[in-house]
């Protein structure tokens, strides 16, 4: 669906046992100044009464679909298959969109005006308690030695810029998404670490460009529960970290071939360093 005067956006939220955060996300979407959207909530087999809490919100604009638990890549792709519009906004069940987020992203698409535009990312700000912005200086990119995503998705600025990679809560052209086959439902397991990186790497390989718009903002709840995958690893930090290592190696082998094994060890050391710092600072964002 497309209109010459405005972009129509399909907002897609996969959720799994996250009813305690999902309603905040839903209300932030309802509060958007931009009104040309539909919302598709994919309940990935929740057992926490998500359906009962969502039921009062269901309308012509808001659809709720429950499936057996198959993981977020499947849920993302199902949401796309059910979507009606030419632009998709992927978001999590633990985020709060600034009231102008969708409006600014839609306007950015108009400003860029490129046939090879693949996606436009908002500024991603982690919070714990108060909605603090705390911008960083270096935008996220792929470290050439470890294949890790380094830098930040929370970089302040005035202008739109092309970026090498972005986070998962992003506006994407459906045409571009479908051209690369959507999210990989087979390769990643557990916490699905690297599912989003995988998508952006394939998108860029196909020739599409990714842009960052710092004026569009969304806030993501910090802590180990972020992303909705904590339930998938039964609250085990050890199991969570196992899947981080396992999925990162899968991603490296997919995109770097034999170099993957040389890049894996630096990643392990980076991960150990990160966790040690978090333990010392008691900061698990």
C-alpha cells in the first residue's frame, strides 16, 4: 500500500512473555503524532496472559496474532507476511517511541529520495529508570578483527548520515527486506544474537543503503531482560552467553568463511572483558 502524500507504515512487534513491558510500547505507538500506520503484534507463544492484556487494544489498526513458540526470526517474518504497507518498522516489546519518532523517520525517507534506500534507523537510547540520553561519539560499526558490533546507536547529531549497520528497531523498505529473504530462521538459536546484524549485512551486500536519523528517538529498557530473549534461556546468564558465542561464530562463518576462526578468539576476549566490566560496575545494559 502506498500513497503519494505520506508513507504508510506497518509496525511489527514480536513478543514472548513480556506483557509487563509490552503495554508501554503499545501506548507509545498510540501516542505517535504520525497516524498512517498499522500495528501487528506477533505473540510467540507467551504464557503470561499477554493476550488478555492486549485484547482491549485490538482494532482495525491493531492486529494480534498468536503462534506456537518458534523464535523471533519467525515472528518478524510472519509479521511481514501479514503486513499491508510498503514500509516496515520493526520494534521491540520493551521500547518507548518518542512521540515524533515515526513522523521523523517518514520525513527522512522523503528527504533521502534514493532508489537504493534500504532502511532508516532512529537513535536508540537505553534507559534504566529515567529516560536519559547520554549520547556517545562513535556510531556503531563492525570491528574488522572480531566481527563484533562496536560503537553506539546513540550518537547525537543534526544531519542524516549513511551508516554501515544499525540496530533491529528500524524502518525498512519491504521491497528491500523481501529481496534478501527476510530474517534467517534457520541459523540462529537461543537468544538469536546476531539475527539483526545478519539482515543488515545481507542488505548492504545487495546494494541497499542504511541511514541514521538522530532526531528520531526511541528508548529501550536496559538490563538483562532486554530484547525479550531472557525467557528463551530460562534466566541463565551462562546459557545466554553460550548462545552469544555460538551465534556469533555462525554469523562469522556465514560472512567471512575461513577467516571466522581467526576472528572468533578476539571476540571471546572482547566478550569476557565486557562482562567483567559489567560485573564490576553492576551495569548490565
